[in-house]
C-alpha cells in the first residue's frame, strides 16, 4: 500500500510534470487541460474543506464558483469597454489586474458564503443539501436574467487579465499561476486540518454534542469552514473565467455543484489531494471519452459507481488501503 | 457564592402527554456525590439534558453557583464549569484518543480559533491532555483510533474529556454502564477520589457502586423525585423499595 504522504506530494508533482512535458513537446492544448485540472481541483479543494472536514454536503458551491467568475467578468468587461461600473453613488473602475480581481472574487464569495451559511446551517442533512441547492439556483436564474452582463448568453472577455511580471497569454505561464494557487490552497488546508480549528471542526462533524459540551459552538466552527470553503471555490471561479475568457450562467448551475462533489468522492472525501485526482480523472475522461461520444458522463458515472461500491475512501482510499483520512 | 454548585428548581418537561420531568428540585453541594437512581425511562437522561443544556425545560430553573443558567446554551454552561459525560458515548470516533482529549483542552481554554499552528504541538495542552488520560488509565492507548476502544475504555475517555475542562461540577450519565465487574470497581475508586476536585451528580444503575459512593441519593420515578436521603435512608425506605428497588437490597 502506498503511504498517503507520498500521494500528497506525487499528485501535484505529476500535474506539474505533465504540464512541463507538454510545454517541451509544444502541445499547448495539453497545457490547457492541466490548467483546467488545477482550477477544477482548486474549486473542489475549497469544497473539500466544508465537505471533507466539516461534513457539510453543499450542493450549492457553484454559487461561489459563479460569483468568482462574474467578479472577473464584470470587472474585466468594464475595463475593456472603458465604462465605469456605477452602483448608486459608488463609481468603480473596471480592471484587468488579476490580483485585484482575485481579491474581489474571494471577498464576494466569502460574504455570500457567510450569508448562505448563516441561513443554511440552521438545518442539517438533506435539508442542508436542499437549501444550498436553492441558493445556487437563485443565483443561476439571477445571472440568466441579468441582461447587462449578457444574460443567458454570458459575457466574453477578449484578452486574458494581467498579472505583474507574467505573460498570462502564454499557456504555461498561466498554468504556473493556477498551479501555485492550487498548491497554496493545499498548504492552507493541511495547516487548517492540523490546527486547533481543524481538530474542533473535524470533531464537530463527528460528534457535535461533544463539541458543545466542551464549550465550543459547532455551528460557528462549521460556518467559518463554509466561508473559507466558499472563498477558495470563488477564487477558482475567477481563474476558470480567465481560462475560458468567458463567463456564463452555467458557472452557477447545479450540475457544476454536483460535479465538484463527484470530484471529491472520486479522489477521496476529506483527503488532501483527493479533489486534484478527481479533477484529473474528470478532465481526462471529458477529453478522451468526450471526443468519442457525447454521453461521456456515463463513463464518469461508471467510475463513480465503482468507487462508491468497491473503495470507501475513493482513489486515495484504494491506493493507501485506508478508508478515511484519520484511520 | 451559594452553597449549591448546581441546583434545579421545579423543573418540568413533557413529551406530549408524557411527563418526563415532573417538578424536580435537586441540588449538588461541594464535595458530594449525589446519585440519581430510577428505573429505565424514569427521566434521568432527560433531566441531565436539561441541566446541561440542549433540552429546554417547560418550567422551572437551573442554577449554577446561584446564577440562573436556564436560558444559557450548552457551550455557555460548559464554560461556566459543567463537565458532562454521556450515557451513549459522544466521541469523535475517527480521531485518536489523544485528539478527543485535546478537544477538551481547546474548549477549556477557548483556543479553538487558531488556524495555523499544529494543535498537538502546544506543550501545555498536550501535558494537560496526557495528565487527564493518565488519571483514567488510557495513556497507553493515546494514539489509538477511538473507534477501536472497548466500550469500557470509551466510558473512561468520556470522563477524561470532562476532566480537561476542570469543571466546578460533574454531571455523569451512567459512567459504569457496560464496564464489567473489574471496570466498575476501578471507576468507583476513581470517582470516589474525584469528588474532592468537584462534586458529581451521578446517574447510575449499578446499586453497589451507588451505595458505595453516594453521599445523597435521589430516587426518580415517572419523572418525579419520590425520595432524597442518605444511603441508609434510601435503603430503609419502604416507598423506594416498592417503587424501584423491588427485591430487598
Ligand atoms: N426527545 C424525546 N421525545 C419523546 N419522548 C422522549 C424523548 N426523550 C425521552 N423521551 C421519553 O422520556 C422518558 C424518559 O427518558 P429518559 O431517557 O430520560 O429515561 P432514563 O431514566 O434516562 O432511562 P434509562 O435508564 O433507560 O437511561 C422515556 O419514556 C422516553 O421514551
Ligand atoms: Mg438514560
């Protein structure tokens, strides 16, 4: 059996090596695929903090992915049309600067996660799943009807946004940016999981009554996890929009929320690099099977079924022989 | 400061037509073990849940050191010095034994909002956690996953977590349940010594343990306290024997 620590390092390293090889052999499309893996992985790493450690099965994380995407779309749109964004008395200039866009994406998604979390965390179990789904769908329909930013058709951004010192139009450079953010999120999650907060959050998932009787508030712990989670998924949304140079309501769709959960289950719930493995398999299938048939999701479904039936703990559970992250 | 560390006044709780707690007034004095006994379904756990929070009484008050805590949350009562163990172990089963006790030290110190530093690298808290484990005799299994513990060890772990809170009063729901003869004997000795640290409100079915430990006993039947007194009083009481003890004790 392979030690989990090895997998934790090998998976990001593998992704990096594939991108470098693709760069050397001059296959920009493969680099784009690895970038997609990094971004979807980042989104799912975000969800994994809420779902894997906190036990919060959110079927509405597309809300944050979409908010991150639209944060990028709206700011870049106003920059490319040279029209400031007026919100009542507030006049905001658009921007093409990635760091600024990222901050806006993270803050917006964190605030949305705070609001959604406060309301959703009054419930648990199936009700939590349903209420997060409902919030996601609300934003979806809102974006469809928001004609100022393309409505159903979405919004195209002509040039990728800028990052100081980097030419983001070069695929490998943009990949590097996404990869670094993915690694930072993984480090953050690892530290979080080992910290006092992580210990308490992990216990709040397993035995909320215990957490209360030692004088801690399990709902508050979960709320903060939800906010951190939403912020990371929001950042991924901004990158995803930049990768495609396009945002549309589909970023808010519940399919995407479901897919993020699937990525986590495939990789292994609560496992650090589980979402990255899930994202890699997802993108690989989408690319190869998707080239053969429109119904490639059936292949994804088969893998998911196999994992749920035969390996508790996803791919990482299978490789390490350990069903859970703490076993 | 009131003489009573913990007190209930006229506590009532109904589930539909069932009066699970019926005008219960009990108290816990410094240094004592006050045992609550009663048949299955008498309302002992329901009473504990109201005292510790989590279940709101329909009427009556709960006081800690003279202060009304009836409207406080479970967390607030824990912070005010209530150390509880559950009848059915409520532990983080996937976590190690040590992690469960560390959780107690986090709550006690209010330090759960640290996001970067490794939780088990804080010397003071680790020492405190290990000390609690040593007191209940679990130090050797500290790195074991909690799910692998025997039933008896889980009971001990429950007590160890409560110890880390350094509470001013313990509330324990059947700590001996399922311990076996040897385990019960050890737990009895342990609780005997613990009363000097903080008094214990003890719900227990094991009569030998109760008679060995209790300074006072209250008998709960159908939600009502039908008698309170010393071990000798309760043993001698005809009412209690009829209602509960059944065969002559
Ligand atoms: N949440 C609830 N809803 C409805 N009835 C309840 C609830 N909790 C407890 N009861 C009922 O209240 C009564 C008292 O239950 P409780 O668990 O307090 O008894 P107990 O004295 O602790 O019994 P045991 O010795 O078996 O632990 C029982 O009849 C039980 O079925
Ligand atoms: Mg009970």
